[in-house]
C-alpha cells in the first residue's frame, strides 16, 4: 500500500454520492401515502357523483 504524505491528506474525499437505503425507503413511503390519498379522494368523488353517501342519522 502506498503511504500518503501529510500534504496530500487535504485532497482525500470520502463518503457516498449515491442514494442510501433509508432515503429510498422514505421516498417509497411518501409515494404510498400519496397513492392511498388519491384512492380515498377518488372514491369520495365517485360516491358524491353517484349520490351513494351514507346518511349521518
């Protein structure tokens, strides 16, 4: 292994530039929530248009 001099230590960059697992998981969860909200909104619009709402009494 090549030994690195102290002057060259400032030029070393580390870390990852790719998307990590927790970020992907959070994005998937946001998409799932938006999808479920869309289903609920669409179902509500359909029920209102068909006049098939449950009575409140």
